[in-house]
């Protein structure tokens, strides 16, 4: 409710600020043919920015400090004798009871005398702090509005200031993305090194047995953490997925690009790309209840033992999921091939199929390979389909008809339930994540390099 009130008041204030800046800009341009440097919308936007930034600054400060101040005030409402008798868990439960009372919710058990008063005091404190925050944000916003409105003159370079602000905003967004990536890498590397203090890296990267044990008695009971069974399962499922997705996706792209009528293309391409919008959990459920039993029954009919949950099941369904990814990228790459190459082939008497085979595909090959590599990285990182359809059997085997496990599934298993990040049983998830990150990073780098070479050649 508080968020809706803040958003509503902020929108009203910003609307008034924009209208005020736009109106004053229009009034400057009317008398005596005075030329204004920037258009009215830039002056209105500039006033909005001067109103928005101070208000957001107050809201950010309040959001950062409010939990700590509220925590301190709630603790201060607990009598000292009661506070001394509580451990950390009891203190958290007592504070939750006071917060529930302040919010109007009931509490279970006997209500102690100080709790009702503490809940009422906390409710008044939260209301007062919220009103102070609203008043401060609105006050600073109005001050910024008045200052920006007074700055509006015919020669004010409002457009330059607005565009400079947008440039800095875009730089900040890019910085957040970069810092987020660096934070993820740093956390993976740090925790992976902690894991390697328990387990020898050689045993991890070259071990053939995956049998972790959840035990708190020390590293001696940690079990075995061989990566090769998980790596083989990951690569096997990814290979099956690519065997399905690459020919189907590429042929669909060639048909849509070269053979399909424009009206057919408008219908078929969106239908193919609908597959990309289906959640992966739906694919996993489809593999578990439909594809897996079908393959098992088909295997029984021909005398071939096929498990309902196997690498084949997961790979087939994952390949179907990746088809629109390859098809869309390949279609865009085929469209980038210069028309002059095709026209030249037709002029020399080549048929359409010969032009596709000998001119179009060789010219688009670098970009298509880049699309394939990006699809491989998508297949390697897939989780939900493998969790439901692969069987979760971390055994080193080369038969795709039997259950296997992958790196992503093992990460889910190791981080499911209560986790204690002091032993190898949970820290191994970071080592697996770092391995998966390096694999997908290398594939993406290779793919982007190939795509860039392709673009430089034909643009």
C-alpha cells in the first residue's frame, strides 16, 4: 500500500513538473519571435529530472536505513529483563510478534503485557517515519522543480543536459551489468577455491565416481566428487539436442528464407518461435509424461531396452526447444548475405538449390556456425528438462538409452534443502558452476568471434 501511495504521488508531481517546464518554454517562444535553443519537451523533461532525482535520493536513503532503524526501535520496545533472557532465535521470534501486532495481524499464544504496547508504538513509529519520508521527498522534489523552472531561458541548452543525463544513465546501467558479472565470477571463484581445500582438484576434474556424502564429521566422510560422469552426461544430452535442432532449425530457416511465400512466412515463423516462449518446465513435464513413455514402449516393441528417463529423452525434447533459436538466428544470417551473390549465381545459370548449396550456405557459414555454438551453450546450461527427463543417475556411461546426470542437475541437488557452506557437500556446487561458466563462456566467445568476422565481411 505504501508503495502505491509513493508511486502515485511521484507520478502526480512529475506530471505537474513536466507541464510547468513545457508551458514556460512555450511562453518564451511566442513574444517578438524569440528563438529558443531547445524544444518544449526538453525543458519539460529537464524539470522532471530535477524533480525526480532529489525525490529518488530521499527514497533510496529511506529504503537503505529504514530496516535498520525499525529494527533498533523494535528492540528498544522490549524490556531489558526480557531482552537478556532471549537468544538470537528467541529475539527474532519476539520481534516478529511485535511486527505482526503493528501490522494488525493476530499472534498465537499468550499476549504478554509489553507486546501490545510495543506493537502500537511500532505502528505509530512506522507511520511517522513514512510521513517524514513522503514530506522530505516531496519537499526536495518541489525545490528541484522551482530551481529548474527558474533556469528556463531562451538560450538554456536543455536538450544537451537531458541527453547528457541519459548518456550517464546508460553508462550506469552498463556498469551495473558489468559489476554483476564480476560479482558472480568472484563468488564462484572464491567458493570454488574453498571447495578445493577439501577435495584435490585432480580428483575432481579427472574422477570417474560421483558419490557425495552429506556429513558434518569432516572431509574424510565427504565422499567422491568426480566430474567426468556429470561432464559426459552433459555433453551426451547436448550432442543429442544439437543432432535434432541443427538440421531441423537450419532446414526451416532455408525454407522460410528461400522457398516460402511471404504470406506463409508470416504465419510459419511466429509459430516456430512460439516454441522459444514455452517455459522449460513445460518441456520437462512433456518429456516425463509423453516422450519418455513413448520411447520406452517403442523400444519394447523393437526389442531395444530404452529407459523412460534417459539421455535420449532429455536430448530429443531439448532439441525441440532449441529449434526456434537456431532457425531464427540462421534466417537472420541468411538475410544478411548480399543479394548480388545470389543474382550472380542465377545469372550464371545455377538453379535455386545449387545457389543455396554452393553460394548462400558457404557465404553464411561463419554466422551459422556462430548460431550453432550459441545454441550449444544454451543446451549445456539447461536444467529443468534434464532434472525431469534424464533420470539423475551420475554414472559414467556411453549409452544414451540409460539414465544419466548433468552438471546443472547436480548443482540443484547439492543446493536443495538446508545447506551449510562450510563443507565440500555444498561448496561443490560452486566448483560445478565455475566449470559450467567457463565452458559456456568459451563457446560464447568463439561464437561471437565468428559472427563478428561474418559481419565485417558483408557489412
